[in-house]
């Protein structure tokens, strides 16, 4: 692996060089492309394990690596979180039913760079409430990205997300957050999806991180199951999540994981 370049801020956040953006674009494009391909395979009767097997094969065929296989003992190329599972759902024998909503989260390593993204899918047709939840969650992510620019703070990003979500009478999960990345999977800062304007570290050109709000129809509290991975809503309400990897530019944010199918028209 090449030496990690760039300086660190006083908060320990790495400021990357201009050339590093190209590496993140390549990794992000592969991760996003894989999530594009999986869409047609998400349907009632499929298992989450079968979806994970497809992603595992596609990562290998691309000559890349899965960042999650072997990470803290995890054995899968995806996390697949269905209905009231907030995040870190483990693929397996679960059979998708009509109306199930699910988040598929993929992180790949391309030439040492990490591309991390997730989005929502529906097996069959979603309920009206599920469709609204997914729409609000997607739009909350984009509100957060719109707040990314040099001179703003991470509190500005979190506030943009929180105020939008709560304005729709939904809740933002507090127990999980976005993170810095680049040539490492997780790094400072913690990117909270709630907050007060003007608080937290100041955004600077060259910062790379994920924004990945988790939004619940009910209360924000979660609990982790006995497998030490799967996080669910305590009140069993539906949860949704969208995630992009972004870099701070001179004028705003570059999305490293773009897709024209990132937010499909729900059935």
C-alpha cells in the first residue's frame, strides 16, 4: 500500500491531497455499480445470503477486495438490514417477502482506497409508510451533503439532517454515525446525523467521510442482538438508511459513490 499522504487537523481528521480524489472515485464507482447491479435480484423469495453471494462474486471478478470480510471476524461482503433492522444485518437464510424493505451496505477496496455506500431496496411493493420513510431518509442524506462546504461544521451537517427528519415526525438514530475513510475503513471524524449549527470540527477541503443517516418511523433507540452485530429498533418500528462517501471540495462536496439509480421510484 502506498504511504498515506496529507496532514492531520487538530481533531485528527486527515486532509487529503488533490490526487487522492481519483482513488476515491474508482473505489466509489465500483461500490455504487455493485449496488446498481443487485437491484434486479431483490425480490420476494430470494434469501439475503443469495444476494450476499452475488456481491461477493462481483467484488472478486472486479479484482477488488471486500472491506468487511474478515473485519472483526465478519464473514460477508454485505450487511443486509431488513425492515426494523437498523444496520449491520447479517446475510443468511432469511427469505424476503413481498413488501420487505432492506438496506444493502457494501464497502470495497480498490488500489488501497475504500468505497463505502448503502441504499434501500424493496422486495415487491412497499407500504405507503415504508415508501415515505425511504423518501425522507434519502432526502435527509442529500440535505446533509448540501451542508458540506469549507467553513461549515459537522454540526451544520447533522442539524440539516435532524431538522429535516424531525420535521416529518420521524427520528434520527443516535447510536451509529458516519466516519472518515480513505486508505482506511474507519477514521476520524465521527459524522453525527444530528447536532447544533456551528458546533463540531470545521470542514476543510480534502476531508473524506461517509454520511449515512439511519431514520426510524418510531423512536430513535436501538439495541444490538446477541450476535453482536445486528442492530434493531427497540420499538420494532421500520428503519431506513442511505449512505454516500463524499469529499470536501473548494466549493462543496463531491459524491464518490454516485448513481442515477441510487433512489429508484418505489413500487
